[in-house]
């Protein structure tokens, strides 16, 4: 049986439910489910990690609480029903036991423990299964919702998005000599900056370097006001523990600040010569200090991501300076790129996008599945800020 226009309506609803619950699912995948009979919705649900129930179970419970039998019903699921025992039992088994007749699935599960097995279990129980072609717009939407999960579950490394706000000529900031210390220089307008907050909201962690902390004194918070399951983990690469205890990121810490330093932090000015003293001043303000290895006299970025993976940070947003941008790009650790361009140039002496002279315009040529969008700019009269989004690695590569 092929997927009909009515099927697409119900699957779109399931995707909407998944999107609404996205900030509550990590580190699990984002999933929505709708149960129908003769186009009447019997139950629906989405996965919330703390509630434990997967989307299918939530939908079955809602149908039951409303007095509906789902025998002979159709289940619309944004991700293949699981077939293994995890925190909960297999959802494929629950759908079989409930007596559903058909299951329409947007995409297979990228988890190697599940991939294809949930669909096979449903078919073995004589349930009709319709899986969308990967080119179908709803399948692409379902995969986009779980890009980070797909990458993490296959590679056990966070999905890394590198974000940068750039001038028209691809620069990060004006020359240091022209800036006032700890004063941010806005390149893009308020609409583009609000969009960045949505990027933060969809991320588990945000990562920057000590250079950005000292230059801009940012707070790096999620300011969307939207609810989320766990706070955005603000992460600072600070090999010598130079993060000021009175900085905004420290004074606003509420067990959501992780400072990664070298195993033997040295080279700090004479005001704070004692590494253990610096660490204790930071930890006393609810920051966590963790030592990681160095590589070529810099903090090992692979080790930093391993530390975040250990904390089940599935997605990481890098908002940093030229050196860290260069480090992540040269280490091939960037999976997605989001570049915002303002409408004015900064000149040759301005701070480059990446310290190894990688041009953002050259980087764009390497992107796959890139998209372009615009925002009205309040920085330049009648101007537009441009957003370029694309992937350096396909998180679904190898998933049929």
C-alpha cells in the first residue's frame, strides 16, 4: 500500500509532536506517534526522556485513557519503532500486542541495535509497513530532527555545529586595537541574533574558548525562554585556567558551566599563580573544572568531545574565536556549519574566521545539502543578514 495524502497529514502531525518535544528527548531520539482508525485520531504522543515512555507507548496510553481500542488502527511514527530492551520494552512488541493493522514510518532508526529490526518484527506479525523513501520531504524532516542522535549513536561523539557571525568580507571581529575590552561588536542584526538563540536551544552544550571569554565576557545562555529538559551546558576551553571568577559566565553559573583545562595549568599572570587556588575559586561559584590532555601544546579537542560525550551531550554548538574554529576544522570535527553574514565589511586587518586562513567562502564550497536564508538587518538600512547552513559530514551516512 502506498502512502496517501491523508497519511502525510497524520505523519505531519506526528512530526509536529516530535518537534515540540525535541528539547525534552535528548540523549534519546526525538519521536512522535499518531494512532488513527478511519482517519480519526485515537491517541498521540511524543517521547520525553524523563517520562520514560517512548512516543508509541505515550500514544497507546492516551488512546486507552480515552476509551479507544486501537485494534485494526494505523500507527504513524516518525522513527522506526524500537525492537530492543532499553530503559523500556520494545515499542514494536507493544504495537503488535495492541493489534494495530498498519504502520507508516518516516525513517529507519540509525541505532545499529534497532535499524530495520523493528520493521521486520512488525512485518513478521503480519502488520503492513510503509516506510517513506529517503527523498520524501517528510522523511528528510524526520531525519533532520535526529541529525545529532544519528551521529552520536553511530560514532559516540557529539554532533558538532560550528556557528559564526561574519562581516561581508568573512571576518569575525574588528582588529583588536580598535575594540574596547569586554565589549561585543555586533555584526548581524537582532533577527539573526534571535535565530542564534534557537540554535542554542536545540543544542545540549555550547563551547567556546578563553579568548572569547576575555574579549567579550559573554554569558552564553539560552535566552529563548523556551523550556528544555536540562540546562545548556556552557563549556570553556581554558588550558591555563584564566577564566575570571567575576566574569558573566562564572557569576551566572548554576551547575551548568564546565571549564576544561590542561592537566598542569601554567603560564598565568602573577595575580593568580596557583592552579589549585584558581580552580577552587571557580568551583566555589558552581563551575566544574576538569583536566583533559593536551595535543601539540593545545587542549586536545578529541578529548574535549569525549568528555562531553561521557556526559551524554549529543549535540554541541561551537561559538568561538579564530583559533578554536581553525582547530575544529583542521581536526575534521565539524559536522555542520551555520554562517551568518552581515552587510558591511571589516577590512583586511580584522580578525579572520579561522586562524589557519581558511576562508568561510571557501568552506561553503565544501558543504553538502546547504541552504540559504535571510533576515532583515537593523545594522544597515534596508540591508539583509544572510544565513548559510550546510554539512561537512552527513550524520545519516551509511543508514539505508
